[in-house]
């Protein structure tokens, strides 16, 4: 069976990625059976997918409410300046905040969109008052409390 280059995926690679995306706990033997290759080939290909950056990690999906983080909040952030230095200062500060799950530089009404998990509205109010508005360069924030989670962490559609 022919190996692929770093930038190309063949049908076996795609089958491996899809199977692991659906169930990251598969053993190598189970994965090999699902994609119809030998265990040795499957291990080699999976390791290459990790090494080449196609797979960036494997982790458990923890139920937020079960660990006391049942409130999901999206926060749009507008910075007072649009300079590389102000973006870097903001991003550096956000990287140190454990409450912020995702931080994305976006086009549109905001500079950044933050995804935050907290216990409740009171917990968020404290975080907002003590940390969010004190982040470097923040001019304005707009907060959106998620009322119903319809779809999250969906599989990549490839």
C-alpha cells in the first residue's frame, strides 16, 4: 500500500481520521479492522497523521454541567485600537485565562469572540467585572448567554 505525502490524504487516511473523530478511544486493532488494513499499517499511518499535524490531540469530552460549569457565555470584544501590538497584548492575556475556552479574531462587529464556561450568571458577573473588562485594550464587550446548546464540537465534514 502506497504511503501519502505530508499534504495529501488517501482514502485510508480519511477513513482513519473519520473513525478516530467519531471514537478516539478505539484501539489500534479496532481501528485497523474498521479501515480494513493490517494493525502495523494502521499504527504507522496513524502515527504519521499525528506527526504531520492532521491529528492535533485526543481528549475526553467532559459534560460541563457535571463539573459545575453549566452556563455557556459568548462575549464579543471590541478593542480600542486595531494594531498588531494591541492584538498581541489582548491575545497574550486571554491565553492565561482558564475560563475562556475559545478566543477567535473575527471580522464584523467585534474584534474577538470569546467562548466562556462558568457556574452561573453571578460567576460570570464576577469574571466580567474583575477580568474581562480589565483585559488590555478592551473598549467594549457584548455578552450573550446561551439559552440552549443545539450543536457543539461537531465532527469536521470531510
